[in-house]
């Protein structure tokens, strides 16, 4: 038994040392070297060992709220101590919390809010005027960051309430501000959380202002002459005085109601403009909180339900360069396999050599990766560099055909248009997609067969295929060959927007193709369009506008369009809207509709001047929800977007 205790104490000492090391990196140096998920695993192991042994080491980080105060800022003692938030790990833990609160309140209600993943800031107002801002620090003493926080536009410098007021909130860099900043930054930020921490702790307020931060408030620490009965009342007070609070605040009575909201937000969190890592559940009633009390670290009347992490760190073992349909050669990170958001991750995107340099990543280095919306993960930045780490070199020759590469800004391209197998196969496969020419039975594997055995190189070559050629291929029986030929013939009549998408213009997806078709109506107008005309289309930026303009000035592309028209491809020109009854409105369709297909309903919306989008955002006006609507409906509810039916739309256009 004694030996067993010694082993546990030895492990606890190692964990304390390791967690303190990572605390310093995270709180003081703004340079974390492991992900939140990995940190939580170490911290939770230490908590479990302390409970099991009944021993807490004197320097254990479980007894602290935050990090040490930085010497470069003036230290300031908090008038009201700041507590951290106790985590619940399971639904059973949450159920226990709800039951505990019933011991103090007969019929308790609970407030459910986002758990923001930013930097805690305390702001103070006197006589309705902003006077100071302080970081959390260790919960008792923080850092005076008044000048930095003054640059945050969502922090009001004057408010209606004239009594003395101290609020707690979270300094945030929104995802949109983060992306915009990284576009021009000489060194890319790893994530929005690092972005806000670095900005607030920067001695130059001009640098803070450059990052376009926000403050979301959620707690009133001191309010002279006013007492709150509920969290809901407090929340409304914050809104009335001009503070941002986030777009979700719900009052529930049961654990099941809370879990329904938590599950919804967990599904849609990747689409939010703010980073959150969980949900906070507080007893709504304020007066009983003093009786319920605090531990030396947490309030007992609130808990945080943390989501599964979407960010981890792992080793970057190699980088392979792949050729896309436009000839662009892009790097793919080959990773040490790691579990992330329910999947084993082995590969991640690295956009280009400039992106690699900005993120300061190396071969055989440890990197942060993030996975959102079930897509291929992205490398965020360097976690740790080693003596054996090596610089990633940009290729000089094509990894597929070994032809010479051409540099265009930060990108490299293979110009071997007809002879580079990877780009030809990618181009032809895209052309046959359902949203393009919709040619049945032509998978990537089949296109490779056509390339190798039939010398197929161009879109138009598909329409010259004969039955004799097809039945001569492996796994092509008479019936399959005829089906492909029939599908090719049917595909010759195509809408203008699908034709534009099928051409495979770099970075032009189905939505952009539809926007282009609406603007120019027919092929001739698009071919003759100026760069300025293309750039004027809403939601099309300079890069995509240039890609479209350049595409229709390339000899290869123009010849191929001529060949397609020569084999009988007929393009149905885009029709304008019949009315403007839905002008300026954006709709998202989700679920199975009752009386119309999605395509039919989309046509009704567009014929009346409306727009459709594939995902729900704060710019969405309405979500048309059919049967078995999923995460889009959940996000609409979370954002407060109006949910409508088919009948509602038909009334709008009557």
C-alpha cells in the first residue's frame, strides 16, 4: 500500500511540474505547446489523484485560478475575487448538479450560456463612464489593460447606468476578424484565443486595435444601488447598457432541457463567429448563491459542460504536394495519427508555401491541428520545434509529371495542361459531377481508365466515345457502356450556371457559378465581361474575379469551349427574376420538403429575387425547414433566425 501511494505521489509531482510549465506557456507567454484537450487530460488526472489520495501538494495548480501576473503591466487587485468554473464531464455529473441545487431552491431554474474561449477581462464604470480594465491574472491580482481595452469598439465608453459598476466578460477575437488579420499578417496567429491574448497583453494599444477585438459580458460583479433577483435580469441589464452578451441565453428547468440546448450548440458551434469550448449552466436565482457558496476555486452554483476538443497537437511527419484540376500544386501535411472529434486524423491542409512560413511549421515538428464541420483538418501553427526539425521546401518540378512549375504569388502551378495526369483526371472527374454535367457512371477510377487506355484529355473527348471503345475496357459490359453513352447524350442540355461550374475555374464552386450566371445570363456576355464587372458581383472577391477573368482569356479554355459547343452541348441561358418580392432576402433550405423538391423551391425563391445559401449565418433571413431537418435547423434556432414553411414562402410571393 505504501509503495502504491509513493508511486501516486511521484506521478502527482510530475503532473504538477508539467501542468505548471504549460500554465506559464498559456497564461504568461501566450505560447501554448499542447492543445486544450491534452492539457485537460493532464489536469484531470491530477484532480483524480488528489481525490483518490486525499493529498494536495503545496504548489498544485488545482489550487489556483489563473496564471501569474506579467511584470510589464501595472498590477491591480480585484475588488471582487474572480473564480474559475468547475467542469462537468458527463450527463450524470450535470444531473447531480441539478439535484444539488434543489436542496437550496424549491423549484430552481437555470441559465444556459456560451462558455467563451478568450481572455477574461474585468471592466469598471463610474458615473456611467468607462474608467478601467483588468485581466483576471490569478483571480485576486490582475494586470491593468485599460488603454488596450479602450480600443475595443464593442466596449462602450459611456453607459446609461450611472452608479458604480464592475463587470466580467471575455475578450474575444471573432473568427472573421482572425481570418481577416491573418490575410495580411507577417506572422499568422495560431487561433483567435492566441490573437486576443497577444493583443490585450501588447504594450502598444495600436496593435490591440489592429486585431479588431470584441468583449462579451456575462457577469455583474458589483452594481451600486441595484440588486438582481435572477441571472436573466442581469443579462437584460447588460444588454440595456450596450454590452455584447453573445447570441444565446436560455432559461431551463431540467437537465434534459439543458442537454438539448447543449447538444444543439455542440453540432453548430463550428459555424459560429466566436470560439466557444462548452456551455455554462448557472442557477438563475441570485439570492441563494451566497448561501450555496464557493470552494476556494469555484462557485458551487454554476458549472461548465465542456465540448469534445476540436483542436489537438501532433507530429508533422511529412509534406506531400498534390496537383489539382487547375494545375495548382498544394501541400498536404502527413501527420502522426491522432484522435480528434471522433475520427483518426492522418492528413491536414497547408494552403501554400507562404501559409507554411506564416505558421512557422517544419518537418518533424509538433503542430496544432483543428477540425471543423467534418472536413479535412487544417494545420493552425507550430506547437514545438526540435533539433531534428527541418524547413519545408517548395517543389521546383511537378510531383506528377515532373514538368517545370510556374510561380504565381504564393502559389505554384504545373502548366503541362494535357500531359499531367493528376490535373487532367481531377478536371474530368469534376466535369462529370452531379452538380456539373451529371454524367452517370464516370467515377475518378473510370476517368483514370479513360486517361490510360483511351488517351482522353479534354472534356469534349468524352462526347466522342464509342460503344466499341467502352466495351473494350475492363469491367465495361454492353449495358454499362450504353448507360454511359445515354447519360452523355442527356447531359448535352445544361443550365448556364452548371456549365460555368463544370468548367473547373479555380475556386469557383456551385454557388459562385450560380451568382456569375445570374449576373451575365449567357456565355457570350461572360466571355466578354471585364474584370470590374465580375468583381462587382456580391460575395466574389478580387482573387476569384481574377481567376474567372483569366480563364476566359486562356487559349486552351476557349478552344475547349468551342469543341464542347461543336459536339452539340446546348446551354440554357439564365432567366432573370420575374418579381422582386423576395429581393434582399436570403433563405436556407433544410430537410425533406412536403410538396416541392429543393430545386423547385430554390427556383421559386430565385424567380422572385431572393437568394439561397448552403449554410445558416447571421445574414440568413429565413430557414425553410422540412421533415427531419438537422444541424441547420439547430443553428437557426441558436442564432434566432426565423423558421418558415413552404406555405409561408408561397404567401410571400403571391
